[in-house]
C-alpha cells in the first residue's frame, strides 16, 4: 500500500510551539505511519540554506528525496514555501505560481507543486496551500485548474 501524508508546518514561528519540539513530534508521527510521500506546506528555509524538510529527512532514515520550492523570500534571505519529502524518487516536477492579490489580509505568495513518482505504476501528486481570503482562494483554484 502506498501511503501519502500532508502537513502544514506553519513555518518556524512559535505559534504552535518552537520548531525543534514540533520537529520531534512530526518525525515521530512520520516514523509511526511510514508514508512514502509527505506533502509539506508553510515550510521555512533559513538564510544558511537549511530548511524544515531537509531537517526532517536527516532524522528519518529512507526519506532521501527532498524538494523544497520557495514561494517568497524575506529581507533576511529566509524563504517560505512548500516541499515534498519522499522515500521514492520524483521522475518529474513542476510548479505553478499562484495569484496573490495586493491589499488582502493574506500577504503570502503561494505556489502549487506537482511531483510524479514511478511507484505503484506512476502517480501524480499535487501539493497546494491556498489562501484563506475567499477571492484570492478562488483565484488560486482557477490557477490550479489551469495547471492540472
């Protein structure tokens, strides 16, 4: 059975607890469920190039395929984006930059990721993190439908 998991990491902010403690909890659940592929949203990459998905891969034997895609970069060169973490290789990958409306409560630039894995006869996976602002979310869905 091919297992897939998705998880919003909520970047490295402390809203849901400090990242080192959350990382340990996330890693424990990934070890418990052993998904073949994990879609991660709201992933931070620090200015040294390390990111939350890479950190998880180092704690989890077998998760050697990591793809972080930045959606936006801050003034300190810290990037925010999406990632896939997998025990199976990606054959093809693609990204779609989603529409961001100026003047809304959601200032985040967002992307949609597509990864094709040869496992189980070939499966196409999408990783989306649409806006919570209704009109922007509708734009994001239109963008995604064109990408699909």
